[in-house]
C-alpha cells in the first residue's frame, strides 16, 4: 500500500504534457514557434515576439522566410524545404530583420513534426537563438588576440600552455616563430614541446616543469632551442601553474622570450 493511500491522501494530479511544454516555451530565452507544411507560421511565443519585434497578428499565417532579410530568404526557403522533407537542421547561422530595420544575427534550428501515420512531416518546430552577444564576444576576442600577437612579435616573446588533464600543449604564433616550427608540424604534446629543446638542456627543463606542477610554484629558466634549420636560439621562460578548484595544479602557463641577441 502506498504511503498516500495509508494516510488517506489523494495522489497529486499528473501534469499534462501540454502544460509542461507551454512552461518550457515561456521560460526559454530562445524564440520557439511552429510552422505548417506550407511553411506558414502557426504559433508564436512571447520570446519570438521579443526577438523578431513582431506581434503574433503580424506573423501568423505568413511565410516564415518573410521574417528574414530579403537577400537571405532563398536560403531560408531551402532550409524549410529540407525540414519538410524530414531533415533536422541545427544551428544554421543566418540573420533576421526586425521591423525597425535592425538586423539580428541568429542561430536557427528546425525539426520536422511527424503525425506517426507514415505520411511525412506535417510541419516544423522552430527554435531561434539571438547570437548577437556571442558574435560580439568573438569579434572582441579576435581583436584582442590580434593585438596580443603584434605585441609578442615586437617583444619576441610567445605564450605556451600545458594542460595536464588532456596532456595537450599549445603554442602561440610567436612561440612557433621563435622555434621556427610550422603549426602543422607541431602535434601539441609535451614530448613535441620538449623535442626542440637542446638535448643538453632537455632533462633540466622537463624536471623544472614537473616540479613546478607538483609544488604549485612558478619557475624561471633559460635554455637553448634547436630550430629545424639547426640554428640555436636561447629562450628565457617564465611559467606559472594553473590551479584547479581543489588547489591542485591542472596546467602550466608560460611565456618564452627569444634572448639570443641579448646574450
């Protein structure tokens, strides 16, 4: 016997699936709506209204592609046709055009809606995500990276990162230039990182890196690197362990400067 029955209480009512769906759509930051088999908009959520800047009365029963800039409508029509043929489309990058003339970059995902009777899709569910902030962040990051690369080139100093969790080692553009190594010839491992260190310095550098990780303390060192053309350069390195939330080193982040001409 269930506890609810013993206590004489009625079991809680089941939550209708339609109510759950409505609640999910209501709290979603993405625009969620549906189209019929002809590509006409059939439902319109509050988030869709905010993203597109259109009231439901201005959108319902109208073709979905009209919500996009005119030069993009043909490719949107192609996406809709693919979905109505049974395909799923995820994160299609395009741009909507609000009534005020403001273009908004979006990620468009569509899924065919089936009847289960084997008659093919009767429409599509559409999710549209505003990616304006993501695009701005990417552009800002690219600008910062470009300026950082310029600064590194002027200082003849490059960055490197050793991720202990994956074993991967990453070099910046200038660090590749210091070693004379094409990025395509660097496989991103610790062994590859140490491969270009002069054989007379390699064990010392390896031990310094491992001790820094084990102790959680930074290290500073100077060693020789042998470029592919056999030219020897002198690199001065400063490295700092990257600590995880448990207080244990999860990586090592360093800066290496070519000081050959200063020696």
